[in-house]
C-alpha cells in the first residue's frame, strides 16, 4: 500500500488506493494442534455428559466418533515418526460421519434406514483401501492424496446425509434438520478442494495450502463441533419427550380405572361438568347402576371372577353408549353414565338394552348370569352433579329394595325390571330393538361410539 507524505508532514492515502491485506499462510502443525485441542474438548464434554446424565442408545457411538477425530489429529502430528501415521490419521478422520451414523441408527432404532448397518462398514473399508492404494503408490503426491481423501470424505458425508433424510422425525425435529443441513454443507464445501487436488494430481505442488486448503479443514471441524451440540440437544429433546409421555401416563393412571378402562369418579365429574355446559339445561339424564349380588360373585368365583364381571359390564356399557355419552366407575361395582339431551324414558330403554346385550355377551363367554340394578334421574337445570348423583344413588337403593334387576327413576315409582321388555314401547323404540343392539335409538339421533374418552 502506497502512502504519500504531504507538506504538513502527515501521511495521506491516495484517494483511489486499494488496501491489500494478504493473509499469511496457515501453519499446518500449529493448526493441527489447535484442532486437536478443540476435538479433545468436544470428546471430553460428550464423555462427561454420558457419565453423569441419562443418555440413550447411540450416544456412546457419537462419543466414540469425537475421540476418533481427536486421535486423528494426534496421528497427523506424529507423521514424521512413521509414515503409516498418515493413513491412520486418514482412517480416523473418514470414520467420523459413518460412526455418527451408527449412533443415529441406534438412537432411531425404529427407523427403516435405506441400507443395513453393515453397508456403512463396507463403505468405510472400501474408501480406506482406495486411499491406501493411492498413498502407497506415491507418498509424495500431495494432489493425489488430497483428491482421494476429499472424494471419499464427500461420499461418506453424502451417504450419511442420505440416511439421515430417511428418518421420519427429521421434518419435525429442528436439530435433525440442522444436522442434515451441516452434512450437505460439508459435501459442497469440500468440492472445490477436491477439484483443486485433482488438477494437481501427479504434478509437483509448490504451495500445499492451495491443494490442502486448511480453511476447509477449519470449516469441517467447526461443523463437527456444531454437530456435537446438536447431538446433545437431540438427547435432551428425547428426554423431554419421555417426560411428557410419563406425565401423560401418570395422568391416565390418575384419571382412569385400569381394570375397567373407564374414568374414575373424579375424572368423570370433571368431564361431566364440561359436557353439561354444552348440553341444553335440564335435558340430560344420569344413570347409576351396579351388579346385583356382587359380593356373592366374589365369594363363589374369587376376585378374578369379580374382575371379569366388572370388565364385562364396563365393556358392554361402552358399546351401548353414544360417543358423547360419558361412562365412569364410582367405586366397587358401581358405575355411572351421563346421557346428554336424553329423557329419563330414553335412559330407561338404554338400560334395558344394556342388560339384554350383557346377557348375550355373557352367554358367548360362558359366564354365570349377571343382573343389574339402575337408578335414573333427570338432571335439573340448576342442579349440581353431586346432588344429581346422590338422587340417582337413592333411586338405585330403591331398586335394590324392590327386588333388584330393575330400574327406578328419581321422579317416579319403580318401573318393570330392566331386563324385561317394555309392554308397549313407542314405535321408534320397537324398530330400534329389532336392529343390532349396539345401534342407537333413532329418536336419540346419534352414532355408535366409545363411551370412555381417550387420554
């Protein structure tokens, strides 16, 4: 850069002068030491996390890939001790994307990858054999060594990116997207280096930096460090998913009766309040029912027989209720069903059909006869669920006192037994009864569904 001395003694720059700041060539041994320290730090962090935190399958493969990279830098520094440290360093460098892929296969064990795992090893061995062949033919041909190394490394990175793309979760996981992006960038960044090395194949190289391009090496190391960070984030993402799933399962355990797979009393009341807000006031029915002589069933068939009876009743009730109806277990052998926009008369016919269906399924399973008693009430417009449930339980007790195997409403006297057909059912209900018992009455205007909401 030229400077002009003015009469005042100040140094002025020419108006149109161009400043050239030539970059000093990078000292490869020093660069190798720095890279080795960086890779040692990355491998140590991965090892520390693996030793102190919860990890998943594949994590130690990722850790091994970082230690391999660090060992590659050490071998490169020792190339003057023995010439075979050069191909050893190359092998330890080429392994990185494929070892990371091996860990990814373990981490996403349910993914159907495009090739089997042994293909990764075949690719690594074939690439290393090609490099050793070129290197042994002329160890002083820098262009040939760098060109071969770059070609193999590009193939390994591209192959790994192709496999990562087959993971179904990559579209939802920002960390997988980032890893896939880094792999593609690594492929593109090495292409100019490969082209420059191929042009120098077999020719003496005056400036090795032109062929080896240390800047590309620095970029690759930076990508390796960033991918380590992404692997740690993938581990934490999996941990967060497991915590959410555990929370969901605990919620299910807290909300549902595991034997009958229906909501427990607390969860039923929570959902019932939400359902009643959406239903017309004063037009919903509540039905409380239980198994007659359940204690006797336990004594004769044991608790296993009692459990089978409870599951059979709960399963039958779910089949006979609409998708917007609610079914719950209050405790013991007592169940409750909320039927929105349903009169007590329709609720009584539902109870009758439920008993008929229960008897059919009981015969198929060759179980002993079961009978049910029902208490049915219409929920008032301003009535709470607690009061409505109490009235339904009182109606159920009246049914027990009047001989069991019957349904009693909270507004009227006892009706005929629930397992007896109505003497003169309405025309619409007579037509319903003639159809499949799991279908809903036409006057209730709904489709079959599972009465127990899913978690």
